[in-house]
């Protein structure tokens, strides 16, 4: 009877050790996955920050490009002249007579 008790105790101990080993392996795996996800999250947050900085810079460039002084200086660099009465054509608007707009087909 003592021998049965010893083998039952040995089996229970081995089963406990196996459960403990599997639990330890599971813990190590989950810790690895958690660290991997944290690293991935930090990488994505850095990417978001970089993209937000790029967007801010682009909005600033757009705002700067819309300023009249910037437009005038860029036009002058391109060889364009400011609009004057000498180089501007003004068209007078005169409404067409009725029926003239569709080629006279009524």
C-alpha cells in the first residue's frame, strides 16, 4: 500500500510539475507578445507624431503661399508683371438678345 501511495504521489508531483512548466511557457509567450505589442504601439505613435508634424508643416506652407506678398514675389521671380491698365483687358458684359443664345432654333 505504501508503494501505491508513493507512485500516486510521484504521478501527482509530475503532473503538477508539467502543469507548472506549461504555465511558465505560457507566461513567457504572453509576456513576449505583450512586449511586442508595446513596441509596435510605440512605433505607430511615433509614426502618427511624424505625420502630424508633416501635416502641420504643409498647412503652414499653404498658409504662407496664400499670402499676397508671397504670391507677388513668386510671380515676379517667374517674370510676371503686376496687373496694370496697360497690360489688362477689361471685357464689358452685354446680355445676348432673346433667342440668340441657342443659335436661333426655337
